[in-house]
C-alpha cells in the first residue's frame, strides 16, 4: 500500500459521470453550444483583438491572484499589451504575470501551427518550469521538478506525500488520456475537455506535486485542455476567472470534495455554472458589437451615393448618436464627438436642427422635447420575429 492511500484516500482517479444530475448536463450542453456560437461570430479585427486581450488579462490576473499576486486587471492588461512598468519592488509580480501570459501565448501558437504536444507528465513539468522562471522562490524549490518534502497548502491542507508524487502524476496523465473521457459520439470533444479540465485542476491542487506554482500549473493544464478541444481562447480563461471571483466558494468546494471522500460532482457543477455565466457575458459583449455593426451598415446603406458635404455631416451625426446609445441633450449634440464639433464649428444652430429633422424623417433618430437619440431599435427588423420584453441595443 502506498502512503497516499492512507493520507489522501480521495485520490481515486475515477468519476461516475452518469450519476451527475440533469442540471449539470444542461449547463454543460449550454456551455458547448455557446462556445460554438463564439467561435463562428465574425468581429471587426479591433474588436476581436480587444476581446482576446481583455480575457487573456482576466485569465492571467485570476491565475496569479489566487496564489497571491496583487497586480490589478488593468495592470495585467497593460502587461498583455507589453506596456506595463512597475517599481523595482513589484518587479517579481510582473514577472509572475509575464510568465503566465507567455505560456498562454505559446499554447495558442502551438494550436495555430498544429504543433501542440500531447498531454504528459513532461508537459506539466514544462508548464511549472515556465511559471517559475526568474521569480523568487524557496531555495529547495526546483522549477519543473517534484518536491522532496511535505507541504501545507494554505495552512489548512497537506499535499500528497512527496514520495508518491511521481506515481500520482503518472496516474493522473494516464487517467486523463484514458477511456473514462473517450466519449463515443462525434462532436463530444468539448464536453470531454471541460470535464477533464475541471478534474485535472482539482487533482493537481490535491496532489500539489511541485514546490511552488502548482495553482498556475493547474491553470495552464486547464487552458491547454480547453484550447486543444477547440474552445475559443477568450472562453478558455473563464473558469479560472470564476474561481478567483468566487474564491471562498472555490476553497469550500475543494474542501468538501476531499472531506467527502472524493465526491467531485458538486465541484463540477460549481465550475460549469461559472463557465456558463462567463460565456453569457462574453456573448452579450459580442452581440453588442454585432448590433453596432448592423446599425452602422444600415446608416451607410441609407446614405449610399449621397456624397454632398451636408450628407456626410448627417451620416456622421447618425453614426455618432448611435455610438452614444442614449438620450442626448440637444445643446450637447454638436460636441458629442471631435468630428461633430469640427463639422458644426462654423455652422449655425439652424443647420444642426435641419440635419436632425432630415435624420428624423429618414427614421434614424427620435426626438423628445430637448433630447434626441439614435433609433437603434430599427435593427430588430433584421432579427427573427419573436416576443421581446427588454432588449438593450
């Protein structure tokens, strides 16, 4: 008998997926469906890049924050953009974040070039070596190598016995690559990957095989598994963000999973619910961009072949009011954007009133008293007919 069987009997490398309730499968199906939607929605290049950078920053911030890094999401976003500067006393925090960002980008690059290696113990060791590169650590910690002593995690939980780490990590890789996750029907790769990503994260937290950086390593394994199954990169950061945003519940679920003898059903449900919530938020962002593009296209179509200076000015007025997406005081319309300020700088109030009247006749704006707004609800005509209670466009 190995020592871990006495100290960590919940490390069973087994899961009875058929025993999980219907709510989990409904959430999992929704997650997979929303990932499919995200992967096929065309966005403007600038919007797609912003979405990618923002969620990479959220993922890197969450990955490091849960292990104590204090850089804000705004600072991590600047790191993603390559323009973060910090005081020398905080340089180690930046290095931790830079390491995680570099690992994310390397995995993404390997996906693009189809050179992603298979999941293995060696790969997990590479992840650990990468997250610990050039960061302060205890003298006994060797990046990419298993620890040789007992450790307490968060002062309340003891990692698996050091002498069993090699065996346990081999078992973990064998399990994740084995038949338990080889779902038979085509198109189930994403379902399998989400489940594997959650379980890999939990088991790495339980085993805690490395001297430092175990949480960051688990996060990279999670990202690797989700990306390798085709999940869009922004979505692949959502679970770690969920864990960090609900940190108390995250630790409570981990504690319950071990104390219950290895019952991971509640943790799986908790993780997938968080993933679905995050995906809903991302789709709201994407839909907003889609509505904006539809509005802009509609305005441009109405002004097609109308190139007089007054037409150009009115088109800009309609587009800029659409960007505001709210009521605007008439006295502030000509200062709404720099280009409107420039266009009306030499014009009288009558010119602005004439332009607004023209846009109102075209059905592009609505006026009410001393306020005006773009009539963006026009774009509902391009959506399938159904009852809509409250839709903010």
